[in-house]
């Protein structure tokens, strides 16, 4: 079992900045991928960004150039830095974890609300 605890999120004006952090604990495979997904009302959950234990990063085109993802491998944390936020970034953001060789997300965080006002 892996537990994911998220922090950050909140309300910000368009153009503002937020940072989300997620700490993983439990039985953590050394070969894994941690990342962030988001789900807006009435829409499917979508990948925002992810980074593997090997350092390979994936970032959605919709946030490329504005968001960045980083990991602290010693602390098993992943951070999503969100700059130049837009109202369309409003969603519940979920931390994710999977072993790299598993295609589906195995564990989810509880979700944190990000609201960007225009």
C-alpha cells in the first residue's frame, strides 16, 4: 500500500501562481512514476504532468510552458509548480502513483481544489 498526502491548492486570480506538493509513504517501489491529474466539473480526469523515478517527465500540452514538475527522491515527494494560471485550470488536482511497469494509476491522493478566478 502507498499513501499519498497532498498539500497546496486554493483560490488565485488569473495570472497567479500556486504550488502543489504530494508526499508518498508506505511500500514504495523504487521504480515508479508520480504525477498530477486534474478533473474539472463534467470532464474526464486528465494527466497534467508526471515524472518517473528515472527522471523522465511528461507534461500536458495545455500546461506546457506554465507548469513544471519536480521530485525529491529522498523524501518521496512530487511538486507541481503552476504559473500563469488561467480560469480553465480550475479543477480538482489529484496526486498519482504507479509502478513504472504498470500502465494504470495504482494509487490516488484525496484531491485538492484549485480555483482560478478571472
